[in-house]
């Protein structure tokens, strides 16, 4: 509720009150002592002191502190809760002052935010950085908005704002159970610590962190799921007082304090799809104290050649529709080549039998504590394998795992073939032109991924089999296959792995363990990107 401007009532003439807002509680977050809060009357006051703007807070009529208005930012945490933060001009004190305030009504909360914004613009112009109730900053585009297409972001946040999709992830018991174990088995990393949950979704990881004894958890969620997270957290009163849900993007929001540990589930298909890893890395740069932990800590993309004639025929057969010469009197064959290539440009997402692998996998490491956001714009993985079986190579298979490098119990979450299936499954890129290899033959190539603004990647893949037998020392290339794949548009072939039967003339592969816990990078030799062999597809007529 506003009060008329006044310079009387015992106030010094030069300290002119512009407006006051009653508060039900005030907490000084920059103090180590217990927060000042309760039923005692509090107040936020906007005033001028010798012509300079001031924002001060009072409890029982006593001045308990204030903020430098020029650097002040106001962030609405909920309908009646806000955080006010600012850098301290006095560098001999703590660098940041922060107050958590609670209004008595939503109307008073809205009035405070509107008045503060207008008041600050009046003194400092439109260029001042101000966080408003939507969780966005200022008028300029954030880094997220600059690199991501608006329509893609809208669909992305709409998807994750629905409870049915959150349920799908929560019911992935490999995923959820591994996160829970990683947190509770490493209580020492969470107990008494400040935690930031990046892309909090339903808030389940924030609740896990609070269960492990976190002093406070800031749950950042940009979609409408933030409101559901507030309801879920409020329904767990033993934990809710230590969790604050913040609606906004990690690239834009501000926090009143630094975090000791970040927790997030930023992994997409092939680890990098949806490009949330970049937001996770940005959150680490913005919010984490030096030496702080990140859960997960390290990610690995595993790659291996595979052979699957059934899958190849299934994809190729889809294009047979376009080989009709008289479809209601129309010749469809001019589009057969494009359709054929289109089907093979889709990566296949499913679970497959690890015995389909033609060679032992290699892996590419991404250390989330060290990688830069820009490093994820383009990922280049040199490939070098030795075939363990003589067969036809139809493409490469990919999966990922992540490490929670806890102080007590390091724990892995894997999506490897042969391991319990997750909602990520595995991914396979299938060539339109497969090639043959012999047991012991060397296979080389490159997996090159380039990020695009639809929150995904374009994949460029090349594999080659070198000359085998006499003349091999000359290093001549016998066969090369290549393909371009859009990770944004996969073929979801979700089913249980089919029983594997090796053809009678195919040699049995060597035993393969999909989970390799050695985190040392492979010593892979750099190879030049090989020129692909031109092929328009197979004619099934």
C-alpha cells in the first residue's frame, strides 16, 4: 500500500519518502546469523537522500539495511516473495547485499515491482539492468535468445511444462534412481551447502538435495513447470523452507549467493541434443564458487560401428512407396531418390543388442567443469576401430554415460546397449551405402557435429575400410561411406531389442563390455575427413 510522500514526521528534510510498502517478513541473506523474520511489522521504503535514490528496509521501525539503487536488482520468487540484491559500493564489506522480502498481498507485491521499475528508470534511464516478475532481464536479448530460434524455444519449454513428460522422466527408474543414489551417497557434498538445480523441472532433484542436508537450494526452471515445482515442494513442508523456485533462464536470472554445488539433468539424446549442456556450463560459470562441484561432472559419448541388415532393409523399404509409376495416374518415381536419402538422414533411436557391434567402442570425453560453452558449438571425434568380426558395416552406434564424481561414492549413469534401458535408449546412424570388413581390418573416419539454432545438431559421419592383405602397407582406401544426419529429427524405433542370430557365414564377435569406467581419453590418431563415395541409393525395382 502506498503512502503519500512526506518530509515530516521526524524525518530529516533531505531524506524525502516517496513510497512505503508494508512487509510480513524480511530476511538479510548476506548475514551468517539467523534471518530476521516473523510477524513484526516490516517495511520497504523508497526515498531520496540529498537528491539520491535510496531503498531501505525497516523492522519494528528500525533501519535494518538497504541497497545501492543503481546496481540493485529485484527478482520475484513467487506471488508475494521477492529477492532484492545489489553490489556494495563499500568494498571493505561483503561484495553483495541481499534481502528476501515477503509482502502481505499479491497486489502490494505487484505495486512494489512496478513502482521500483518506474522509479529506477526515472533516475538511471532504460539501460539499467532490472529483473522483473517474469524472470527476464532488461530489454536486450540474452545469450540463449541470441543463439536459439524463438519457435524452437517455445516448443521446448511448452513440452517440458507438461506433467506427462515429467512423469516419463521420473518413471525412468535408472535415471531417477541413479540421481538419488548419487546425492544421498555423497551427503558430504550437499550437507550445509548452497545448491543450484539447473532446469529443475518438477523439482525432484532439489528435493533430493534438501534430503541430503543442503542449507538452501535454488531451483531454476524456465518453463511453466516452475509452478508445479512450487506446489510439489510446498507439499513437502519438511524440506520446502530450504528450497526457492526461480522461474527464468539460467542465462538471465540472478541469485543472492554463490553455489557450492550444481545439480542438473541436462542430457539429451546422444548427450548433446536440446543443447541444454550449454546452459549447464553457463550456470557453472555464473553461479559456482571456485572449486565447486557439478553433478554430473563428466560426460562421455561412446561410438562403435555396427551391423544390422534388418534395420537397413526396414529403412530402405520405406522409400518403396515412391517407386510407384501410377499412383492414381501419377508417376511418383521422380521423388524416390530424395525420399530414400531423407529416410537415411534420420538417426535411429532404439535399444539394440550389443552383439550387433562390429568393433570395441571408443569414447569422447566432455568435462563439464572445464569445457567452455563455445566448445559445444562444434564437436569433432576422430574414429579408429579394429573389426572383431567379418561382416557388413551399416553405420555407427552411439550412447553416452555421465559420472557423478562425489567425494564419497563416484557413481555412473549409463545408457549403454546391454545395460538397463533408459528413456534415452541408444542412437544409430545408418548409411545408405554399407560396406564390408574382415575380422582384424582397420576402420577409420570422423564424427563431426555442428550445433544449429533449433536446439540440436547436424551430424556428418564418414567411415572407411583400408586395404586388407597384400599391399595394405600402402594405406590405400578400399571403401568409404558417409552420411548427413539431423539429430533434431530422429526415427523413434522404440521396442525391446530383438533376439540376435548371427548368419552362418559370419564370424562371432569378440566379447564386449559396454561399461568402461576408465575416464582416461582414448589415444586416437587424428585422421583427415575422407571424401564420401557418391551413391543415390539402392533400386528395389
